[in-house]
C-alpha cells in the first residue's frame, strides 16, 4: 500500500496519470487553506468534476475500504483534508456536514491563531480554546482526524491529550534534525505518537536540512532515527508536494485574506516562491527512491512498507468512521 | 411498508414518537422552501442534531436499503427534499453536493418562475429553461428525483419528457376532483405516470374537495378513480402534513423573500393561516384510517399496500442511486 498523506498539487490529468504510473494508492489532498465553507464546497465541486471526468484514474475515498477499492481497480484514492478550520467558520455543525462531504483531516490552526488553536508562527500559545475543545469532541464523534501540522507546540500537546482518538501531524520533520519553525520538537512528536497518533515526513524543501539540496540518504537516515525514537508504526509520508502550482498559490497559502502586507512565511524576500523540490522527489513517480533509501538505512521490508503507506492505511481504518462505543 | 412522501412538521420528539406509534417507516421531509445553500445546510445541521438526539426513533435515509434498516430497527427513516431549487442557487455543482448530503427530491419551481421551470401561479409557462435542462440531466445522473408538485403544467409535462428517469408529483390531487390551482390536470398526471413516475395524494385541506370537511370516503374514492385511470402502481401518499407549525411558517412558504406584500397563496385574507386538518387525519397515528378507507372502496390488499408505501419504496429503490448505464 503506497500512501502520501499530504499533497496540494495543481491537479490535472497529467498528475493523475503520474500517480498511476507511480503506483500511488491514496493521497490526502488539501482542499482548503483559508477558504470559508462555501468556498470549500466550490473546491469539492471542482473535485467532483474531476471524479466524473477521470473515473479510471481517481476516486474519492471516505474510508480505508474505499482505498482497498481504489487499489483493486487500479485507481488512486483521494482523501479530502483542510489545512485550517476556516471551512467550519464559527459553526460546529459544519464538522459533520463536511465529514459527510468527505473531509477526513482538519488542521486546528494554520500558522496563525484560529478560533480553535494557536498557529506555529504566533509569539504566544495559550493552548486549545473553548470552541477548540468542543470541535475536537465533535471531530472525535464523527471520525475526522485532528491535524496539528501548522499548530504551535502547547496547542499540539493539548490536542493530543484532549482528543479521545489518535491525532496526526500529517506533514513536518523533526526540529532536532532541521530547526525550522514548522518542524516539530521531540516532546511534541512524542505527545502525538505515544497516544497512537501519526507523524508524516515532509519533503517540502523548507522543512529539509539543506533545502532542495538535501540528499535522499540524509532524509532517510532522519526517518530511521525517528523510527528508533518514536516507533516505526507511527510514521508515514506527507510529502507536501505542491506540483505545478504558480507562486501566487504559495502567497495565498501564507497571506490568505488575513493581512494586507506580504508575509513570506518560510520563504524570504529573496526566495518568495515555491522552492524547487530535491532531484530525488519531483513527482508521484519517485516514491520508489524513498523506499530504496529507507531500505539502505537497514530497515526491514515490513518497516519500509509501514512507512510507505501501511501505517497510514491502518490509521485510516481506525480513524475515519464514527467512534466505536 | 408505510411511507408518507411529504411532510413539513415543526419536528419534535412528540412527532417522532407519533411516527413510531403510527408505524410510519419513512417520511420525505421538506428541508427547504426558499432557503439558499447555506441556509439549507443549517437546516440539515438541525436534522443532524435530531438524528444524534433521537437515535432510537429516527435515522436519515439515502436509499431504499436505509428504509429497510429503519424498519428492521423500529425507527422512521427521514428522506430530505426541497420544495424549490433555491438550495442550488445558480450552481449546478450543488446538485451533487446536496445529493451527498442526502437530498433525494427537489422541486424545479415553487409557485413562481425559478431559474429552472415555471411555477403554477405564474400567468405564462414557457417551459423548462436552459439551466433547467442541464439540472435535470445532473439530477438524473446522481439520483435526485425531479418533483413538479408546485410547477406549472407545460413545465411539468416537459420535465417528464426531458428527464431520462421517472419524475414525481409528490403532493397534489387531481384537478378534475377539486379544481384548485395546485391540483393537477389529467394530462399532467398522465405525462408523469406513463413515464414510470409517481403521484402522491395530498391531505392539505386546500387540495381537498370541501377543505377540512372532506370525508375520508370522498378522499379514498378519488384515489380509487385515479387508480383506474393511471394505474395503482404509480400512486402513493404525500400528505403535506404541516403539524404544529405556527402561521408564520405558512407565510414564509408563500412569501419567502420574493415580495414585500402579503400573498395568501391558496388561503385568503379571511383565512390566512394553516387550515385545520380533516378529523380523520390529524397526525402520523392516523394512517390506519386511510388504509381502511381504501379497502372500503373495493381495492385489494396488494393495491392498498402499494398506495400506503410499497409504490414509493420501489420508486426509491430505482431512483436514489446513480443512473445505471
């Protein structure tokens, strides 16, 4: 089972065919950064048209069983996720509505303070808010995964404790390996994984030691060290592949509608656009490089298979339905 | 199988318990009159809270199989419908979105001209619009029933012809029996039923000969005559029961936001509110009266069972999924 638990591509037939060529069974696809409910629905409508146009290449997945169906029929399963709680606006009832429409991951904050939690770029983190506690309980009830990839440390640790079901950091790397603001300290990763949660490794260059020049060996050794620390079973991929996107999209991701000024996020005035990907991971046909790199670290086949998708598959199976009583 | 294919009650635990007491297996419940998309979603959120609060009394149904589940577990299945295409606004993509959220019936117009079709109170009926043809095709594709209860004659006949799947008039009576503007002429009923569609008989007093004083015998004889004309298999109930609603709701149904003036619809200045129901049908515990009344006309048990719900059940089975290729 090959699963990439975070991509935000400029989706096209070309990319869907690359997914098939790469044998990708499932992708968690971002459908909202700063979009409100109606705008998120418009993005789902766009996906619905792609599902209708390319029924031989992709299908929507709402469950692990749907991923099985996709694999059995030679298609890539698309699982919806939001990088921000903006799609639920201030309305907890929208959690179930969006779950019905297929949303299976939702970040509680994206860099900034949200109604639910604090983002990783804020100076202070007061933790999960009053509404945040209510929304976590509702997400637990319906089976929507709490994702803390862009949240601040205290909020993330509290979310892992408050949530009655395992949560996730879908795309980041260990701070100890590359101290980017978005990478996660060991106590944060431990809080998530020791409660059964998942940590997905990112190949977004700003999250990599050496940026686009990071070697495959360095990336895979980093994963091997994390596996020793946190347990292989809790690790997977969330490449953050933003293929074929114009730079206007990275500006939207960073700035949304929350400021009139430019915010370069992880970039800079000299490097404002999407950074180039490392040469060993350009698109969905390159996952074989990562599997080979993991084997080269000395991991056995079962461990490699788990990180390449088996662990996310198991997590989907346990997370996407209503809470069992 | 006991199915009422149109109610718009002021839903409450009391009414849900009456449904159970009356052995009602499924109800097509109106969730929108003039609501736009976001407002319709708010109404669905309200239903979701009721499904959560009363899991032993009601459940949402999206298919005939769900109605089976409801019956087997002693609950009433609730099927969402809209009396107006206002929930899709001007966006055809919302047809599939609302289908995913459970909408299974949608009227193409409600009394007035809509973007799709003409309503029965307009002076002229130019038939199904350009967008209307596109939306009918999309409803056919996803499995949402075209309902023409409040539409004008030409639009209704055209819809029956354009639609590749059977359509419905969920709640009305034959014009020949009681010439109310909302009741349907024989050629309209024939256009719907001869293409496999369904006609649901209404007990809303303005649709009854004699209004609230209409006798059970007169109502059931009217059904028996329609059965002779159009075939029993195409007939069912759509009582239009609006139990426990304040009169402000009938004003909303009639006036929405489309006029600043009072429009009395089927009522009048002297009789502006909800009319009282006939004494033989006050609430969901009274369906036995209708079954007995139908038997008294000389119908056999199979015919009575079909009209009391079997025919709608079969129609649900054929109509609520994607079109088979």
